[in-house]
C-alpha cells in the first residue's frame, strides 16, 4: 500500500504515454494528480486547482511550455519541473531563467524524476531541521518560518527556490559555496554535474535584489568556484 503524501501535482504534456506513466507513478506514491494536455488548459487548471508542483513539458501545442512557465511565474511561486528533449538546451536555459526550479530530459528515468519531485516538495513545504526562525546579515533579513525575506525592510518577491537559495547564502555569509554545495543544500540531490540551474537561480536572485533597491553585487561570483554573500563592512 502506498503512503499518502501531501501534495497535488499538475502534469502538463500532450503525449498520452508520458502522462499515463507519470500519473501511475505519482498516484502510486500517494500524490494527487491533475493532467493538462495543452498550455491553455494548464493555466486554467493551475488557477483552479492550486497545485503544489507543476511538471511541465516545453513542447506543447498552441501555448508552449515557456509561455506557460512565464505566466505561472507572473501569478506566483509554484515550483516547476520542466520536461525537455535532449537537444533543447537553449529552451532549457531560458526556462530556468524564467523561474523553473528544475528540469529532466526525455527520455527520463522515472526513479530520477520521482526523486526530484520529492526533493522539490520537501523543500517547499517545511523548513529544514533545526532551522533558525530569523537570520540577519546586514540589511538582509530571512524568516524561515514565514518564508519571507526583506532587504532594508522591503519584502522581496521570491519563488520558493530563490528563497531557499538566499537563506543558504545568508546562513553561510562570507563563505564561498561551490555550485555543487548549493545544489546539495538547496536542490537536495545530485544534479550529475550540471550546474546551470544554480547560475540561472543566482541571476534571478540578483534581479530580485535590484528590484528592491539593493546592490546585486552583494552576491559575488568567485571565478572557477561558486558564489559568496558578501558581509557588510562593520
């Protein structure tokens, strides 16, 4: 008997064989599943069902997956895992920069996809063990219980992934974190050496700081290594 999990997942794909495979495995793991076969139906269901996660194919009839991703990000911070063909590298990078949390290439391993689903939902539904409620570094304040971050009192508009990335950077302020360390602490699983998701998320996080009137350079790039949140001068 499968364990009942907390989570409603919207699967968006126009290939019946893919949706049947995903529905079977997700429901077997105890998730509630809603299916859309095109982009416009996906947006309608996302608004009506309020899913906890969207698994989104980029190649859709009519409104494509990138447009759906863009629209979902305008509406909120629901986590998105993209499904892409192996040769769609440009679309994959664009999707990450639009705010997708993750991607899996077709043909995909069901076991790998399920691990990523669990990791994303675990990250977005509860704070980590032993989490400190409020962390401060200079003008930055991160509240892990309320899942809110402020810069000089201004609330930052962050996705779940961007919030978790900022929290890790603040927790390790002044330290250089490699892309692999960030993948492990934020994404929560092995990305098989692919670090583009980290670079795209850092780019978006810097944009959020800029929108709030802050200096995006507070997150510095350490060439050949990773990133560091700079501590303010005391």
